[in-house]
């Protein structure tokens, strides 16, 4: 019996592997000519990404964030100043020495592993008043990290990363409120995708075994750790202490979602940083007319877009909600004589911003339905003589449930509502 259960579990895990799902649904691929850990997003996979990223941007705008863009490379002096060359160089790609090409630009360029220093320089581009704070910058930045080839795992661990990134720059008196708001905002975003169970970790230093890993400013560390602990206690959130989980520049709140199998997945992280503001000489003019150093929060609410999609495909076993499905409606004509009506319905769906396709292969309707189910499309409209005569449609859901003899107007209303509400069910 145990062997049977083990085999069933292995089969279930194999079928829910996002790499298998990605290939079957034609979402993404990896290519030896492109390089390991560098995903190629196919048209259908790009639709999923675009929907998630559009939603992300819209929600951030509503929450008071300002979107920015930053370059993919930066001079060596940028990464020296930020501390990344000292603490993070093992994960960075080798430098590109441009000195021979341009004598006016002495020094090497590095491909960026993170966006933080660029956002700092944007803040420092003008003098800020206390009235401007908090400032919230966000960016879906492309960053590159040289992960060991043995650790690469489909979308779950890649070398080209789209970072769900934001930095909040605030006054000390605003910090507790901003930290609390970020926490609530991140939970809200994740709940849209169906994540309801979370495990919270308070990531702190491991001073006993690895004290040299962290920047040396005890006053900053004490303030950061006590502030985060206070917020967690105020929210009455149960949490575990993750000794050694802190970043080199500060402690963090790491929030992991729990799937149906009890497995934890990193999704959100909120990190306090008082290192970069001091290193870069960040300041604002306070109400007293003097310069004050701000507090900086790093945070991600989804993690990398690549990993988030990989995890989501596995948790949903490829059965995406309607709003994220690359094809939302498949139209299945019973025979050639129904092709004209099928194309008319496709145009009507597309005009209503519903992603639709017609199956024009000369297959039996049974074969078309099997293909539709394998493609995990939410809805199929079946068009035959009966539908033509009654001026109605028959709709098959991917779970096998039928909606018979409903009007096209009713169906449009149903699908639009599912998309608008981002309903997890069909």
C-alpha cells in the first residue's frame, strides 16, 4: 500500500511540474544557444506575464507608488559604494572593462544583480523636503545573477530575473506605519491569486556563526530588529525566528505561502535598510531646516515574476483562472459548415476583449473536446446545427460541466464578470 501511495505521489508531482506544464501548454522554453537559466517566453506565456505585470502596476499606482526605470548595467563604483561587490560579488556576472573603447569612461561595468542603487540615485537627483516623504519607487526590473548551473530549476531558479521590486523612503516617524501598510498590501496582492495560508519569518543575524556577513553598525541593527518585532507583535501575527536569514544590510520579514501539500514557497519579503541611506548620503530637509537621513525599505510582494509563475503553475496544475488564461474561450465547430458562425463568434469575443480561438482542424467534435481539455482552456463553445437553429450556444467548462442553450450575451456577461473579479473558479 505504501508503495502504491509513493507511486501515486511521484506521478502527481511529475504531472504538476511547471516545466512539464510549460511545455504542454507552449508557455516558455530554455535553449542551449541562448544559455542556461535564461527563459524564452512564448506568446501564450507572455500573456500570463503581461496580465500579472499589468495588475501589479495598477495596484501599485493605487497604493501611491511611482514607477521608475533603471539601466541593466552600472559602473563598478556604483556596486562598490552600495556594498554589493563586497558582499554579493559571487552572484554577479564578471565585469565588462570598457576602458579601451572609451578613454573618458575609466573602469568596468557590471550587469545589475539588483535595482536598489539606481533608486537611491534617483532620490539623490534633487533635494527633498520632509513634506515629500514617504516616496515609494517601484520597478519590474530585469536583473541578472550567476546562479550555479546545478541549482537552476526551470523558472524556480533562473539567471535572468524580473524582480518585483520597490523601495520606500520615509522619515523615522513614518516607518512603523509604512511597514504595516506594506505587509497588508502584500497579503492583499497574494490573496488575489488564491494564497490564503502564510508562514511568517522574522529573519535576523547569525552573530554566533557568521558575524562578518553583516554590516557593522550595531545601533542600526538594534533599531531595525526592534522596529520589525514591534510591528509583528502589534498585528498579533505568529512568526518564527530565522537566525541567519537577514540580508547583509538589515533584518527582514519573509513571508511564505503554504500550498495544499503543506510546502512553503517564498513570495513576500520586507527588508529594512539604513545602510544605503548613510552610504549614499541620502537626506531630506526636515521641518527644522536641517538635513536628516531617511529610512529605506526594500520589499517584494510576489518575488521574481519567473518564480511566481512557476510556483503558480504547479499549485494550480496549469488550471489558471480565466483572467490569466492565455486562451479564455475555444470555439469548436461541429463541421465545416459551422466555420463561418464560429469565426463570427470569435470576432465578437475579441471585440469584447476576451481571448478566443477557433479550432478549424477537421477533427471530430470528440477529438476537439479532448484537445480543449488538454490545453486547460476555461471554456469551449460548441457550434452545431442545434445552436444555429436556436440562435444560442452550448458551453462546456474544462471541468466537464455544461451550460446548454444560453445566449451569447449571457455568456459574455458571465466571462466578463469572471475576468473583472479575477475569480479563481470558472
